[in-house]
C-alpha cells in the first residue's frame, strides 16, 4: 500500500508515528558516530533533509527520548545492537537559526537571544539541580532577551556545563541552518557586526567547550575560516564535493524510482529524471532534491517546487548586478552549455562583490550548479585551485532562472515585449521608441551602485541579452562576446529555422565626445565596426546569405539610446 505523502513535516518522530512516506536515512547516525569527528559541518542546498536529519539525530541520542526506540524499529540503524543501546543516552542541545532572517544587526542579535532564552527555558529544571553552585545559578538567571552579548556568546558553553554536571555525561550539540542569518547580514549590510558576535558564539560553543562530546552544524554554505571559524581547528567540513554522507541528504535514483513505483508512477521516470535529477554529492551521482520529489508524488504534476521555495534575492542580485563576464558565463549556462572556473568551497561573503569565482562557489553550494568535470591544479604549482566544469543542475533550475530574468523586466514588460516584436519585424523606428523606455527604467537596475557611470552600458546590455535569450530561445540561438571575423561581436542572433528568420547582429557603443559629435555618429560607428570586423563571417559559414543578415548599431549616452 502506498504511504501518505506528507509535505513539510520536519519532526522525525511525527513523520514516523503518522506512518508517512519516509526514505530511511538512519545509517547517517552510524556513519557520523563512527567518524569520531569532534565537530562536523555539513553543507547541502536548502530543502535537502538537513533539518529532518538533525531531528532524527536528536531523537536518537537525546535523553529526552530515552525509551523511544520504537521510532527506529525496522530502520537501518536498529539492526545494530550497539546502536540500540546508544538510543536515548546523551544530553543533547538542539537549536536552529532557520528563522533568523532579520534585516538589521540589532534585530538579528535579539532573535538569537530569544532562541537562547527559549533553550534555557527548556532546561529550567537545571537551575534547581544540586549539581550547580550559586555562580552557575546566577548565570542561569541572567539569560534573557535583554542579556549582554558576552553572556549570549557563552550561553551554550555554560548550558553544556550545567548538563554535564547534572547528568555526568558530555553533551551533543546540534545547530541547524547556522548560516541563514549570515546571508541576511550580507544582503542587508551588517555583515561585519554580525560576524564578530557569531565568531565569539561559535568559538565558545564548539572550540573551548570542555563539556562537548560532539557537535553537528548544518547549512547551505561553508563560510571561510577567516570569517567565523578561525579558531575551530577541530572542525570537519563536509561539502557537496566530499565523499562523506553522500547519500544521507537527498534521494538517490534507486530511492526515487522505488517511490515512483510505490505511488503507481513508474511511467514518469524519464520526465522525473529530466526535471529533478542532476545533483552530485562526492562520488554519488544522480541525487534528487527531496522537496520536488515529494511534491511531485503528492500532486503528480511537474513544476518548479524546490527552485521556488525561497526568494532567490541574493542569487538575483549577484547575477543582475554582476560584471559583463559574469553575465556572459550565465548566458552559456542558460543555453545549456558548461563553463569552467576555479572554485573555493569556503565562501567569503564580503568578497562576493569583487570576486567572480566566489559567486559561482555560492551558486554551486546552493545547488543551482553541478560539477560535470574537474581539472587538477597545475602540477608545477600545487597552490593553484582546481578548475571545475559547471552546468545548471537540471531543468527545474533552468526554469527558475528563466523566470528570474523575466522578472528583471517586469516593470517595463510591455515595452520590452514590444521591442522584441519590433526587432523581429525589423521596425527600427519602433525599436528606438521602446528601447529608450526600457533603458530609462532599467539601466540603473543592472548597475552595482558602486559609482559605475550611467555612460557605461555593459551591465545593462548584458542583462538585456539575458532577456533576449529567455524570450527568443525557441526561435534563436543568442550569443554575445564571441569571436567572428576579425573580432568579437556584441550580440548575435542565429535563427534556428534559417529558412524562416533573418540572422541579427547587434553592436553597442558609448558616445565618445572626442571622436563623435552625436549619437547618430556613434551608431554609425557601431555599424561600421560590424562591417570592418566582418562579424557576419560565422553566419555566412553556416550558410546564411548576406541579404538575410540584419545589422543594428546601438549608441548610448547615459540612459538615452539611438538604434540605426
């Protein structure tokens, strides 16, 4: 009989007791325990079962769940007598930063203070324990939403002590979604203040804590040691490229196909694979995101379930405001191509504005990209980072990005659509009218805001090209900044049906007052460059006659545009 598909249950016991659909991941407990690592940081994309696995870990080890072994009966971990004896035998501190999404430092810190205060309320019985002395009780009473930041930074440290004194056993500490508030801190501009507090909290909790048995932290990103983990030399970091726990988060293909069979959906295997396969953890290929699979099993409809579970604000900001090089690489991804770059899995948030590779590292950690190949570092220079071949993870992710790019033009959608239609018809007068409206309202939207002059259209037109790729991908192959003839054209539209549509070349130029007197002169110069550099060469080589190649020069002066 097919089990009930429950959406959004993150409490392990609740899921088991209601006999809901569950794929057994309890072998994670054995693998983690036998690793003997002091503190384990596991990074996986959102909605990949991190919170459910942390709930499972708490309910397996925590004294609060002593005598609750029936939760694990019939599951992998319960086959081992050694682990049956471990169930419910340790004091466990479990907390989550998933809801710390405030937009300023004071509110974010207060939210964490509230979490710590609630944690102490959960263990309020300790304040009456004979194992604690007067100083311990005095500290216990100071924990509140109005405590100072020193007491807050030491709160978990001392709670570990109190539990050890009371139970006589060192504690297990579980911190879920440790990096959620850090992404908000970066987006909203209070990174430096927040990192200072967090570094002190993590140091006291996971490093200088003599009452710690073991700990697990989960998150999407592995933030660099220099930022918050500078003193945690006891940290075992397990990222998407690590072999450890490769099948513990997400569903394997075998698990997905078994689930489809259970629900009577065997016929959908191929399409499910196209939409939701593609994640790779360590050497484990063909990992599926659980959120999309569960939603598909529930609705039996294909949709962008996982890709739409967050606002994707940071991702959109980094690509939209990124350099022309970032947008050009993103163009390749949207066309289904791979591109190659160095990756550092330690994310440095305050470098995202300046380091292109840091952006791709973040997108890889977040699950939007997958590694299709790896080039080892130069043997003559062991300090060079390896080069990764990257591609969009799957069809679901590609659909999400297409929707995101369309959203960039939402405020001028009618003008933008009309420009596209005018371009296809070759109506230059209408192109000028609509393009000026689009540029006027969106030019600065593609700017980084870092004193980039409005006279530099690179970010705008590369964002504009991304829009062309999305809207014309079925009719044209759209490329930019590629070699043809004796140079690199700006934008080229290659028709997929050569017999039906003309090819189009677009060249962008900024008015240079020392060389040109007007926008018309600049636009003519752009057209002249198309001819002199013979940008038509690659099109002609593909059999497109010269009289079916249309050429347009775009001249910019601030937010004003002229097209000839």
